[in-house]
């Protein structure tokens, strides 16, 4: 794989105004992204309809007390009923096991998984895992960076020119709309918001007072990546397009 920068977004029950805030940035620059969906809303419907530049996958929550369901199968039944036909998955909190991945493939026809985080790792590329003698398989696309993980990094940095963002290989970034809107540099304001109301019930007026304006944060890096993709990389990619590109270059698929 070459050195492509690729954007992915975990909706994570974000309020519509935050989803729209991010979608507007991407649409203005015609930058493709893969969105991992958690819930239905007017803004999510617009993401699904904007399939010229956006593709969608599911973002199931398998953790205890999940609003998606009581067990792994129920979670998948509910979220695939909500978003039929999608075959890309990133699990919430990166919950995973061999058993779960096999179920995703055999029972729910998932084709691509993006639940493996390899922070700042060079030379990342997709790979295939087979689950039975019928060659049923899951293509996994590891991702390179996640905004909330960066917040806990003692060496965190929000500038694209930093050397850790310049390593060779595929670089799939994972952003969250609420952190882009807040320009988060840590989790403090986000946790304050969550104490008062469910995330997707928040209104824009209440959230604006929590936006970070004092230091660099998630939104600053997101804007720099968008500018880089638009002006220097020259072409943007969805996760599926990266997989097809990898297949065309891989001896496994020739």
C-alpha cells in the first residue's frame, strides 16, 4: 500500500448538529469518508443518502448495558435491522474475539472489519482471516490513529507536520463528531456534558460553551488532514476503496 490518508468517523450517538458540522466540512472539500453508525436520526439519514462521497458501516456496542441489545447476536440483529445491507464494521470500544468475528461473517455477512488499532504504526496494510473450509473470510483494515486515544497520550500532538503522522504506509484516522465539534484536547469537557444528558439529546447552545478555544485540539488536526487530502494527496478514499486497491495489488487475489 502507498501512504494514503483515509478518514473514518465513529458517530457514537453524537447529536445531529455535530454530525452535520463534520459532514459540511467534508462535503465542501469533496473528501470521502467512511462513517460507522450507532443510531438513526435526520443527520444520519443524510449521511446514508450522500453515497457519492460517504460510505457507511455499523458501529455495534457489545458492552454490558448496551442500548443495541443484551447479547452479541441481539446487538447485531438490532443494528443490522436498523441499517440493512451494510457490510463494514468497527465495534464500539474495539470489542472483539475470534468467536465474534466468525459470527459477523457467517451470520451477518460482514465483509470488512476496522476494529484493530495499531497506533502510529508504519507499513499498515489490510489482511484476511479465514474462518472455515468454505473460505468464508473477513478482511481486516487496521487503523492508525484515534482522537480519544490521542488525548491520553503523554506525547499528544495535534499538528499534521509532526513526524509520527509522516510514517510510511496506510494511515486510517478515526474521528468522533462530538470531539471535532468540541475541538477536544482532553476528555474533561466531554465527560462534563455526558454527566447531564444523553449525548444525542444535547443542543448546540449548551455544547458551544464547552468548545476548546484555548489550545490546539481534534478539530485543528481534522482540518489539517482535510486540507492535506484536498490540496496535496489529491484523492480521497473510502475503506472499501482501500480494500479494492489492496486486492488489486495483492498476490492473494490475483
